C-alpha cells in the first residue's frame, strides 16, 4: 500500500528489474560511479547516466537507488504498472525521478508520470521528470566531473587559485596566472566540482567564465 511505502526499507532493496545487454539494443546501459555515495549505480541509457552525474554534482546526495519501486495503477481502460528510474535521498528531501527524453514521451508516459507523482506526494517526496537539458549544460558538467577525484596537489596550486579568485576572475586568466596553466586548469575543475569555487553554469563553461569564491554565486 502507498501509505506504507514511506516506512519500507527502499534504500536496502534490490532494483525492481535488472539491466540487460544485447548486441542489437539501441540504448546503452552501464554503471556510473558517484563520488557522493562512493559506489557505482546502474543506468539503462546515456540519459540516465547524465542524471546520475547531475545528482552527484548536486552536492547534497546521501544515496541513490535505481528502479526503486513498481507502481500498479488503473487508467479507466486497463490496469498498468510503472517503475520510476531513481529514488535520490538528499539532505534536503527525497526525490523520485523518471528519465525520458522529451521527444520520446508518449501519452501513456504522462499517465505513468502522474501515477508516480501521486505516490511521491503520498510519501512526502518530491517528483520530477528529467526530459531535457540546456544544450551546453552537460558539456560543462562533464568537464567538471573529469577532475572530481583529483586528490593530490603536488605543486600547491589550490591555495593560489582560491586566493586568486577573490572578487571574481576569468577561468583562463586565473589558470594562466599560476605559471603552470595545464595543471592549474585541472585543479580549477576539481575546486569547482567540490564547491570550493563557484561559477555560473547557466552559460557555457569557457575561459571567460567568471570564477568566484564558494557561496558568491548559485550553481
């Protein structure tokens, strides 16, 4: 029953279905590592992988469960079922998420989304459908993610970059000012991913993007 779902051990349960791989399939399933959870999570497509990466960047994710539950509902014509793609537990609430590219959404999908939204409301969760990205958004996110596990700073560039960003400075200028630009660029991406620096990702990430100390801009 829906009223009992909020008390169920969803985070410790297995996915409602398992991913399959075939030579002729069009989608690309795989595993996406999340630094916020420290483990890999399943994705049935590249779009789902993008959502997992965005959740990892969100910064307040505690855990993510793939295909966490199966919803059975009636449409007036027949009984149907739907399995949402993710349940994301964050420090500010729980999100039930469906992933479907906008161009592929059918009328029956809207019925499934509506049923999932009702379940989320009943459980006190948030609900969303990830259907479309801004054209530049994932390119910037992917660039930051490429240096998310950069653990060492042998040249001691991070303090230089952090102090150099005070008041706001262009990404390219900040990296060039260190005298070791290639390494500084990698360190900058890591500092942006880990939120020690901030940048406005509403625009494409490029050399003229303004980098500021953490907390001075929303991302």
